[in-house]
C-alpha cells in the first residue's frame, strides 16, 4: 500500500441534510427489469442495435446493464450510454441524463457493432446485478441502513458498498474489529481513547457501481485518489458532513479499487480507504496486523499527526507494518492531545 496524506483542500465541503443513524435493517427492496434488444440495421460486417431498459423494481438513481455476445460481435460506437467491452462481456452505464429510473420507467441507448459469420441476439441481461427476467423479486441482501442519530465527538465509521457488490457481513464485522483494536491501542499508548458509535460501522448502499467510483473525477491516468475521494464526497453530501467536522472524526472504507492504483490516506477529520483495506479487515487479504497497523497510522493523521520523516519505530512511519511492535513518541502523544480532535479522547 502506498501511504499518502489526504490534503483537506482536496475535499470540497458539501453540506446537506443530516441523516440520523442507528442500527437497523433495510426491508427487502424490489428488483426487476426487462430488456428489449433490437437489431435496427445490418450491413456486410456491421450492424446497428437499440437497447430499451425498463426498471420493474424500486426506483434507482443509476444503472449498469451487462450482457455477453455469443458469436464474437464487437461494439464499435455507442450513444446515450457509456459502453465498454472485455472479450465477449459488454457493460453499458447510464450517462448523466438517463440514470434515474422510477418504477416502470424506461430508457434506451444504441450502438453500432461489427460481426462475422452470425449475429445472434444476446440471451441474458443483468441490470445492477439483477437478472432481467421481466418479473420482480425482493433482493436477498439484508443490508443494514442508517436510521438514527450519530453521537457527537465520536469516531464515525462507514462501509460504502457499491451497487454491484453483494452484502457480506464479514465486512462490517471485520472493520468494527479493526476499530475496536485501534481504540484499545490508543488507550494503551496515550492513556485516553476515542469513543465509537453504538452502531460501530454504518453500512451505506452506494449510488454507483465499482467502476464509477474508480474512474470518475480522475486526473489523467492517476486513479489513486479517485475511488476514495468519490466515496468521501458522496458520504459528505448524503450525511451532511464537512471535510473537517467538529462533530465527528470520520472513517470511510469502500469496496472498490483499481489494481495497483487505488489506495487511501487521511487528513485531520477523515480517514479514507479503498478495497484492499476493506478486504483485509474482512479477513480476505493478508495478515491482520497489517490492517490494524494501517488504521492506527491513518487515525494518527485523522487526529492531526504528520508522517514521520524516517522509519522511527512509531506508527506514523513504515514501522506501522510491525504492529503491534510500534509505539507513539511522547511528542506524537502530546500533538494528538493538543490537536483538533484531542477533545474526543477520554
């Protein structure tokens, strides 16, 4: 993992309506869809197609339609959707003006393609991961949802689950375990520690799929910050949280990451981490001391500490990989207590 400090200036403050948060369970959402795929024109080696999508389930704010070609067809041009292809698999994502679909609402997009030999119509489609069968079924994921008031002067933790990620209880449980271990470590080192909310990890159903978080709002080819900044912006907007909020020190983890590109970091008030940290906390990826040490390090930034200038045995350097055999210096302890969130420790 590359460690970078998230500069507060990079995160615009977006205020909105504060959402109350306590433990709860979402009632099962209705999901269903219907797709009409029509070959509108055909010529030697090429064809045009129109795809109409009808949302039969609960309203959605964005959609991703997927299918696979069965005879080597290739999409060459598309309109009214962003269309990408990998081998036979095709992914179409809404554009800005046609992402919201209420129950029974439809939209359409078109594309040109190439073919050789034959051009059969695809046999199956999924919309936001749900098979388009023309019927409606409840989704099976009992995803908890925010539904109460978060206590102030606490460390507030979110796991953002993109639309194409299946709910997995290992993630909120694992992230909560990492946070409780960090809580214990700060008490050991400083004699005081932070308070976690009663609902330690607030599970948030994201508004977009993984690819959107990874590739949107990027500068050039550097996608390191895209995924975590997109997560942070969504959480700030939906929960009315500032980039440095006097009510909470926030931790956000998202199950999305581009291989060798996406990472995370922290600045006073926020810790933002991407897929490999969420996986690690869930026990999916690597030794647990790595994820414990990484959270200790990033929370240090969240409490106002800078990186150490050398590997000095403190968790604010590469020594966090040696967790639990790493300790704050006295100067770091004093800086945490005197910092912008020192009053959160008791």
